[in-house]
């Protein structure tokens, strides 16, 4: 692999490429989503949906990125890869269960990291045509509009999202949900961690927590959280990039209270 590019022009070029590739992937996702009769559904595990669309979208994204940046490494949810010093981390369809059930809440998520530091994040929902993007030091935007976290300061006025993962016992999820409700927050579950984190960065949700999530589901959104002034736990602690970790992101005014309610350590609670 060639040298890792750390200069601003290299990041800008990668940002532009990621944005263009995400839109190409979105076009493919939209066509496949609308062709309901052609969707072939299978499962990787309990409630872990897989369609042929996931593989098709990842092939497109991987091929375009490898052609444009042969010096970079790639890791995708479906085809794997390697986590190097200069790596693209991709979820071709985050929210596959929604995609499979004709619910238009899913996205392609493309992140770029240098030395395990997320630098670029692009998330695109091709059905709503909402394009979230961020580059470290350059802000975060939704369809050209600058995003920012909400200014909520009371958990009793907050609406949060709690992601569910079969990698943790259902009892642990239920216990977290009860603590959050007891603290006075309202909650929902949308079925896409990438969009869940992006919604916090845009102030639509006040916080998001999940007891275990993988890097391809949240890395792009974490760039957006940092660029909009939100709080995030140390998701990449230990081997979080490769193996995942608990995730907590929040508007700064409720971060401390949300940490206490969820029981997710601000550093990490693997």
C-alpha cells in the first residue's frame, strides 16, 4: 500500500469522491428498492436481514473506491477487507430490514479514517434524497445546509433513539430502555444506526445509544457529531474499529444525564 495521504487536498479529493460514489450507490439502491418483486431475502442471523441488493451496492462502492484510491484499504460489511492506516469503512445498506420491508428508512454509509481517526463521513438516503456529509474541520451539512445538534438541556424534554443489537441480551436492552424512560426521556427505534447518529448531528434526535454497534454502522456519523459539537463516547477504544463497541452520542446539554441513564460509560463499556 502507498503512503497515507494526510494533506488537506487529499482529504478534499476523497470527500468529493465519496459524495459522488454515495450518489451512484443511492441510484442503484433506489432502483432495487422500487423493484419489489426482484428482492431476494435471506438472514445472516436472528433478525439480521440480507438481500442481494446489499452485495450489489457494496460491489459498486468498493470498485469505485479501489479504482480511485488504490493506495487505500477497504472494509465493507458484506465483503470484509482490512483496517489499515488509510481505510474506507462502508455499510452498503444500513437498515436492510427496512429496505426489505418497503420502509424508506435506510442509507448507504461511507466513512474514511486515517490512523483510526474518522476524517470523512457520507450518509445518503436515496428515497428521501437526504445527503448528510462531513469532513473533519469543515463542518457537517445536509443537502448543503449546515447541521447542528439540538440545544436541549433537560432529559425530560428529550427524544432519543435506542438501537437494538442481537449481540447483546434482550434483557440488557430492556433494562436500558426502562432507565431512559424512568429518567423522563421519550424514545424510538428507527432501524438504522447510521441515520440515527446523523439525526443527532442534525438536531432531529437529541441522543442515540446502542449497546453494541459495528464501525461500518456509525463511523461516518461520528464525524458529523464531532463537527456539530455533539458528545460521543470513545467508540474506537480497544478494538472498536474491527469488533464494535457500545455507542452513545448526544446533544451536549443532556450528555451527562444520558450517560447516567443508559449505563454506557463515556469512555467505553465493552
